[in-house]
């Protein structure tokens, strides 16, 4: 179980690092296990929809979880041991593309 937890955390670190390099993305979550909140320069639900059009599961818009929170540009995303480094790179590239 400890090994699995370590793998999950390593993938989340890789995801946060990759997203931190995407223009228009600010990683909000400083401490995390799998899930990471990011602030986008566009509404998160719009981004999720555009990613879905590309066949990419983008995450969950915070506005879907709490519509009255005023966090329309916040996206909750995650990585687990099942995500490869290539998956993470492809996700970051797709996110960069839809944010342009």
C-alpha cells in the first residue's frame, strides 16, 4: 500500500510540474495527493468541454461542484499510478492548446 501511495504522489507531482509550465495555468494546490486545483485563464467548464472534444478527460470544473463559489476558472484535476508520463505530457499539451 505504501508503494502505491508513493507512485500516486509521484504522478501528482509530475502533473503539477507539467501544468505549472502551461501558460494560463496557475497551480493553486500546494499540498496534494492525487487531486490538484488549478486556476485557468478561461472558464473551467469551457476548457473541460473543449478537452472532451479532443478525447481528453480534463477534470471537473469547480463551478460544477459549487456553482455559487465564484470559482468559475478553477479546475480540479488529478493523476494516479495509472497515468504514464506520456499521458501527463499529452494532457498538458492539450490544455495548452485549448487555452490559446
